[in-house]
């Protein structure tokens, strides 16, 4: 009689629940982008629509740099969205036409889609810009 190898349930490969993690990632990423955009646009708008706050900000000599920091952060987020949107387009094309997969643009898009470091770096720079603007504002108004 042949010997059967018993496989414990711990050694049995489990199906990964990637969908749940991906959905959570998308939700957090979308929320972060919305907060970055709202904060980056809302800051300058607040000081441009409130005359006394705007006057105090620009009288401090830091008005331009604060506005530049806010708008640079928003600009980075828009650039990031454009780059990733373009990358996803080439990956989408590759699903329908195998020839596209040999293009450099497709290969770069594939690399970008798998590289979390690029996305994290842009978000970190945005956060630093917004923190710099906020700290300057706190010094001016406190």
C-alpha cells in the first residue's frame, strides 16, 4: 500500500485576499489626494478672500513662499495623477494588443505601476511643502 503524505492545513497554500487590501489602498490613496488638494487650494483661497489675514500674511514677507508651497504641493499631486493616469492607459492598451507590451512606454508604465516608492516620494514632498507653509503661517499668526 502506498504511503500518503498528510498535509496539515497550516502547510496548505491559502488563497490570498488581495482584493480587500487593494480596495483599502485605493480608499486611503483617494482620501489622501482629496485632503492634499483641498488643503493645498483652500489655504491660499482663505488668505486671498480674507483681506485682513491676507494683508498680515503678505506684510510678513512670507506671503509668496506660503502660496508657492501650497500651490507646489497641489501641482505635484496633479502631475502625479497625470503620470499615473498615462501609465494606466498604456497598461490598458497592452491588454488588447500584445505589440504594445514591447513598447518602452508600456515597460516604463508597468515599472511605475509596481513602484510604490515613486508615489510615496511625491506624497512625502507634498506633505513637507504643506507642513512648511503651515509652520510659516503659525509663526505669522501666533
